C-alpha cells in the first residue's frame, strides 16, 4: 500500500469509494472518528499529504503537486468521493477540476480560495510558542483543548517527548502559497456535486465559501453554528448530518 494511505474499511461494493484529505499539520489518522460512520457509504480510505504523517517529506509544495498525489491514488481506487478539511478541501477542489473523471463528489470543510496578502508570519510566533516537546499525550490534549484529540494524532514520541510529525518549515512553505495566489480558476473548473461546510467562527475571509457555492452549479453551503475551523470535531453531529444527507443524494 502507498505510504501514508490508510484503509479504514467499509462497504465493499465495487465503485463505492471515499478518500479523506486532512488539513495542514494533520494526517490521515485524524479522520478515524468520521470514518466510523462513513463506512456505510463506501470503502473509506485516508491519505497523508506529502510532508505529513508517513508520506514523503519532500516537495514540491504546490497545490498542483498535492492534486497529482491524490490523482495517483485515485487511479488505483477508481472514481471516489473526496472529503477534505481545510488544505485537504483545496486539494479536493484541485483534483476535481483537473481530473473530473476520478472525482464523484467533493465535501470541502472551511477553506477559502482567496487569501492573498496573508502571511505565515502571523502564525509563526504562535506555533513556535508551543511547549515542544510535549511531556505526554495528555499534555497535548490539555494544551489544545477541544482540538486535543485531533492533535494527539499529529505527534510522535521521541526520546525527549512528543513532537509534531510534520516539519514546521515545510508547513510554512505550503501555507505561503495561499497568500500569493487565488484559486478561483480551480473553483470554476469543478463540475461534480459539491458540499461546503463552513464554521460560524471561521478565520477564513468572509463570504468566500458562499461564493464558491454560487459559482459551482448545484453546490450546497452550510454554516455550522458554534464551530470554528474544525466543524467535524467541534460540531460532529451537525457535520455528520450534512455529509450523510449529501452522500445519500448522490
């Protein structure tokens, strides 16, 4: 199996496939809670993006390269539903736009296509203030609060404690691209069914996810009350209901 490709199991019917794509600094295994209820809708797999988890930690770090990586997996799996969080949503858009024959539908969670002018320097101080190495997984959970379970999947134990698996310098380079360009041309290339799930308290530019829905024929857009950047973890029942309704309509 491809390094970083996780098989969560599920419905074995031919042609029914779901591929989960994580966000920046995440990894495939963060999707485990969601994968449990997705199994009734198809065979569920999740992919470590390059630079994350057990995927190669080598560039190039362009959106087009990430989409190529996803397409390489889909060439073996067959046409699939892509479900992506944040960065993974962008990669799902890009794959759907360039390889429409490989993508049945897309669920995109909390990503906006035009963040030009934003800089990774805004985040650098916060990330570098983390108490790394963390002393235990309990320490990770306590530090990240409601996102603690998510981040326990993103660290690995070393001799001195727990460290983020991804390299921060690689992550800065990945995110820097988002501040230099927009992705409206990619959005305009999407022709498959699309569901956009946005957190009520998102840090993404206002209105853009609704505009994506308006530009893609038949797309649906949901704002999840009370959630921020992780609706699938912060409001799991609402997220599940929206995704299950979407999948049932395909």
